């Protein structure tokens, strides 16, 4: 039985429930791996970048794989082991698909990257991951997790035959997840809810106009406290974080679309093209036009 057949057999949802849900919305890209790799190393059996709209949902059970879900924008919900997690932008969930769980859209459109894993020490790394932190983790702004996920996805998509490289990148990603979370636990970090809401708003609605005065009015917290506490927990001021999100989206648009420079700037919230170009160069060292001409590299989306 191939991956797609096994996946369909493990689906708990009725995929014919509504015409707006088609079976291909569930299926990631199958990645064929040699038997010696599959037997000895952690590996990716399928991967995909999913853009979901309402009423997207599915349930899985007794599927002999593990799953990583990394949310780019929008939001989803993971229901698992009598718990529910909101999958906000830049969060990552690690799931044992043998256990019954449900994935459902929460904020449309929900754009997420998914990897289905198997082999080698994957089960041990999964147990280590959830030992103290349950199934979801939200990296801080300085984390390299998003960058590592982008790199792994790009290598799978463009160089499907480089199995040892994929295994190394996957191991690096899993160990980085575990180590980052251990460090967060040691620091006893508990982020105030209003800061999480601000960050999520930046992640999902980066094209909107934001100001510290407006945030102060909305959350009834002084803008000086907002700025100070946001910097403590996310290592960047609110505006610096927002602009980092915007430039990350701009990089993707420059590489993967034919939008003009002014269109990219407008898309991420900059009506002044010159201001967009100056900020882009400050953060990347090159102008948007030069960046577009360069081939994607490991650091392209950091």
C-alpha cells in the first residue's frame, strides 16, 4: 500500500461531506525513499504546502507516521488527546498520527507546511519533544526554525534525490526544536496574552497599518510598556518585528511571483516604494531587485 492509499484509509472524516472539500486538498506530495534510508534514518515520506479555506478539516487515526505542521499565516486547530491547540502563525505542532486527532481551519485562509515523518529515531525524538511541552511550540522571533523548515521544503521540492541531505536537515530541525524548547522551559517563559495577540495580528495582518498609539488604545496598556515587554519576550521591538515579518513575505513574493517591486511593497503594507526599498536593503543588504535576481539560498527567508 502506498502513502496516499494509507493516508486515505486512515482518514476519519467523510471527505464527501461537502463539495467544497476535495480529496486532493488532503494529500501531500509523496516522496519516495530508498529502502536502506527508510530502514535506518529519519526521513520525509510526504510533504506539502497547504492553503486551506472553510470548511477545511480532517481526522486521522492509526496512521503509521509522525507529522510536523508549521503555520505560515491564518490559523488552524489541532484536537488531540482531549486537548485543543490553536495553530497560530509560526507555531509548530508535532503529532503521532497513530493516535486519533483532528485538524481544522480556524482563520481563513490557513497556509501551512506539513511533513510526514518515519524511520530511525523519529519515535524517540517525538517522545523527547512532548515530554515537557505537549504537542505545540511557538518559537521566538530570533528562532531559526522557520528558516530550517523553508530550507528542508525547498530541498525536497528541487532535489528529491538527495536523501542523505534531507535526513540531515530533518535531524537538525528536530534537535533544534527540542533544544529551543528546553531553553524556553529553563527560562520559565510565560508570555502575556496581550503580547501573543499583538504578535499574531502582526503575523496574519502585516499589510495593515499599525501604531503604538493604536495598540495602547486597543489593549489599555501604555505604549512604553508594550514596547518594553514585547522586546523582552520576542527580542525585537513591535515595529521591528512587524517589519521583519513584512520583509520575509516580500522575499517570498520576489522569488515566487512576478509582482513588480512597488506591488510587493504595497502588498506588505508600504505605500511608499522608496521606503520599502530602503527597509529591505537595511534588513538584507541588497535591494529587492538584486535579491530577485539571486538564487534562493539557505538564509533567503530568515
